[in-house]
C-alpha cells in the first residue's frame, strides 16, 4: 500500500520550500561591499591577500566593514556614508580614522595605501620589501 502526500509550501518560500528566501540586499549596502572589496584588492600590493581579509555588513557598526587579520588581531575599516572619513576599529572600538574622506575623487587604491600605512604605524603589518632597514655592511 502506498500513500501520496501533498506538501504545502508557504507563499514566501522558494526553492525546496523548507526555508524562506533571503531578502534582497539594499543597493547602498551592495555598493559599500563592492567598495570594500576594491579597497581590499589594493591591499594585495602590501602583502594582504584574500586569505587575510573579509568584507561584510556589521550590525554593531551599522555599516559595511573590511576586516583584516594581522599579527595584532583584527582591524576593521568601516565604509562610511559619503563625505565622511573612514573610521578604523580594533576590538570593536574606534582607534582612529584615515586621512581621507569617501568622496568621488578618492581612489580605492589610495584608501588601501592609507589603511596599510595605518596598520604599519601600529606595528600590525610588515610591508614586504619596504620595511627593510639598510645595515652598515650594505652601505658604500
């Protein structure tokens, strides 16, 4: 004897019917994540590869953040509203801001360079090939 059962799916469910589909992301949030990824791509020049960073929306900061894993822990670059400076967080506390604002003329590569310099100044990042000090035997 076989039974045939009908499965009811909620009106808001998609796919298999077991979970509701996630809401579409806000277009502004999507643009912020794209900018965070572009800044992270600029960090590759300073030895920070994709295995050391992540970009996502942070509910505590109420903004998209670019997190970078360093020898001194996680640092986060907050993607601010247009016209504002880029805050930097460490252990969920604001420790400073970059010397640039989020405006049309600020290149993502410039923001990445400032963020790398910020991390280097706090001894959280060693830039390969650039943090080498000359020693006496190498001088003419």
